[in-house]
């Protein structure tokens, strides 16, 4: 029963985006983290039709999430984490309670048919609270980089716990939280997201 609304091809201003959301009574919106931050900074007034906002592609600011929840308290905000190599979203975290948001925004738990591991340098499981590299696998995992066998071999490794399967080395640092969610802790390198 839903309707897909696609923005025109030309680059739109924030006001044009807001006008389209209002005109079509958009209920679910998917934004990059950068665009989400800009929209929050310039005000979310008049966007009462929004019931769900998904944002990702980079680290979400806790300050911006708090402002967004205050402006649209009936809306669910979802932090979507994941590399393109694993079908864009690997984990999600629903943010609709200001009390749950600390200095950083959790990236949550794996989505269906996805598995996530936090491993140390020896590719052993990290215990709760210990920083390691985040590895992703499951049904959405790509099989290789096109025409780049060297990078494929480096990033798509043999699954250390399931014979015949692969995991993707994200290069992202993370730690399991006691509640089962994952805290994003930065990059192992200087790659821009």
C-alpha cells in the first residue's frame, strides 16, 4: 500500500526536499548521515508525516539524533550501519528514547540473514567491551571485487568458524556492549566513508 517518491534528478536544496516530503506526506525517509545532520541543523518543522527515518553511511552524531527525537517525538529514527560489500545495511539500531543515547550512537545488532563478529588481530572472538575489528557475513555478502583479486583476497577472508563461507573485513573498530548492541569505535586506517 505504500508509494515510492523519488526526488528529481537535479540537485535539490533542503527546502525542496522538505517540500516533497510535505507534498507527498512521506512516511519513511532514507538519508545519508551527512544529509540527515544538515536537515536537523536547518530544522525539522513541518515534517510531521515522517514515521520512520533511516540514516547511515557514516557516523551519526548523538547531538543531532537528540535534536531530531525532540523535534519529531512520534518518529522512529534508525541508525543503519554497513559497508556496500554487505548490501549497505549490516546492523541497525532504533533510536526513539533520549535516555538511551549517550556520547555516541550505537550501531545496534545484525539484520536478518546477516552475521557480525568482532575479532582481534589473531581472528579470535573479542569479549564484551573489548575493541576489535568488525567482520560481516551472511546472505547479503558480496563474493568479490570486480577485477581486483588482490583486494578481494585481503578483504574477503575464509570464515574462521564456518567452513566454505567468507567474512568481510570492514576495517571498522567496534566492541560488543553488554546489552548485545555494537558500539562503533572508528577505523583501523584512514579510509574515508
